[in-house]
C-alpha cells in the first residue's frame, strides 16, 4: 500500500484541525492530529532545583508543542513532561480529572469543542489576553477562547478548510480553451459557488468524454460522514452562526442552512460531479481520492498542503486558495486547539508562564510536521516562504468575517454525532429526500438535546 493511500485517523474523528478538529494525515495520525498511544516524554534536562510542568496532549499536539517546550526548558530550566493520549483517551482523562478536582497535569491542550464542557474545571487566564495579544488573534479564535465571560484557553494552533486544486489541470491549454468555449469565461481557480460548480462539472464531463462515459476524474467531492464542511457552507451562504445562534436558539432550518444544504448536496445528487457513495466519504477518504489523482479539486484542511507524499501522482501539482464564497463571502469553521490550566493544579503560576511563552513563540509550530500556528504574526512570518503557500489563503480565510467557531454548547458533539452527520448522509445520498424537511426534523431533534 502506497503512503498516500493511508488515511488520517485523528482528523476523521472530529475535525478539526485540526482540527484539527481538526486536524491528521498520512504522516501524523488534524480538524488536531492523532496520537494512537499513551506515553510520556520530557523536554530536556531541568536545572538543579528548577520546577517542572506536566502537559497533557494528543499526538499532534505533542509535535506542535515540543519545540516550544525545548526552548522553555533551555531558557527557564523548568522540565516539561508530556503525557500523550489518543483523542478519546484525552477526553476521558480530562473529563475524569477535571470533574473530580484531582488532576495529574498542569497544562492541557484542548480541542475547541471541549472548552465549554470543561469550563468549570479550568482557570480563567484573562490577564494573558492583553490588547496586544487580542490584536494578534483572529476574531473567531478570540470568540471561541471565551466562555462565561472569561478567557479559558490560549490558541496554540489552528486549521481551516481551503480549496485544493490541480495546477496541472487548470494550466492545461486545451482544457482552458474547451472551458471558455463552453462557459464563456476563462478557466480560473473558483472564487464563487457558481464558478466552483462550473469547474467541477467541466472536469467531470471532460473525463467522462475521454473514458467512454465513465469519469476517472471527478470535479470535486462532498463528505457525508463529517459535518464541518457543510457548516462552512452555511457561513458562506450568509449565516453568522451555525445550527445555534448566540442565544442558544436552534436555527438549523433557516434560509441560509437550506441554501447551503441544497448547494452541498447538488454536487452529488443533481450534477454528479463527485465519486459514488458520498455518504461514506470522510476526511481520510477524501484525502486519498485527491492524493490518488481522482479529484480535480477538494476542500480540505490547510495543513494537508505540506503533507502530500512524494509518491502521490499529484505531488508538486497542487495549488491552494480560500474556499469559494457564497452570498456571505468567504467562510470556514476554524479547527483550533487551546492551552488551558486546570483549577486544581498547584503549579498554576508556572503553567500560565508556559502558556504565555507558547504564545510568544507560536511561530515554532510552523516547523513541525503539521506546520500550524494560531496567531496572525506567526502565520505571516512564514507566508512568503517556499513550501508555505497554504498560509496566505489560511490567513485570508481566518481573517474573514464569515469565518465563525462552532457553537459554544456542552452538548455539541452529541448534536454532531446523532443529528448533523446522519442528516447530511441522507441529504447527499439523494433518494428523493426533502432538504427542508430534513432540516425541520433536525431542529426538533436538537431542541430535544439542548432543552
């Protein structure tokens, strides 16, 4: 099995990116990134008499934070011990220890969707969010870091979906000529929903014509087994929130959600520009389809750009741009992870120093396997460097007013697993489903969950 045929385990489950929710891919198990084992590792050797901190992380988080920890130990003498757990194991450990008030760690890297659920066990870190720090944060992350009127997490790294496209296809002279003859405008990287649809139809039909009616290349994909991409489409359609508004009211059946579901599903059901079986496509499947050369475009997490394996047929032939905009402009769901301090730790002061240090050295994450950071300044510091062509589109996307976090609701994951994903799967499979009815039914189910 080739390396580009191996899918992500972490990103499949929850995002992000991370995150990674994100987050991840072939070389790291991202909405975040995935750890599959539980282990502890230390950063350097602490100076005699110096302190120590225990940091609870998932696999990708360890990789992102190791350079920060190494530098912190070098400069302060404080020993950093990482306790690395798989995603579900990390959640279980946090849930158990934060609820009991008996913790074995001083700092934890938390998926964004956990902040609200664990807020009662976390220390407010408002004093770290100076005006300078706030000005260096993307609005969606600044909003997500707060709950109950307090900041309880410092963004450590973030992700967002971008548009990945095949440069060899878009630069092909014959295809350019054929596209303009058919659609009346130049073949360009899509910036609008209509362009995205036209381009997806063109490449699918072009491939079908060359292969006796059966496409070997599809214009794009839709991911029925995950919710984040459709939620991003809702923001592009013009809503400022997804599923729940800021007051907690269920808005999933409003006009923007309907428009987004119609657009998202027509790619698979009406225009048939996606591979068969869209209800079973998740992040890993979509990534494999693109890396195997079966898609002209895909919407995927930003970090994937630097992780396309060299044995992939698309290696060196991929460009990245912000996702196509709808009536609401560019919009995405960030896949961020946050550093937090448990109330029960006896090392709160040192823990906060480490988190501030991680913010000040956020750019170190760009040199890791995931190649991610969270602050404007960190991302901008490498955006012009070869190999980081994904960063400017990421900066544009994260800075867009259409980019918003997922609802701050402790039952969000239950809503995703029991309502959103099953609804999207029904919608993308077609079978005569009524999208408005699906959304109306989803509203009733979600109201039953949130009360």
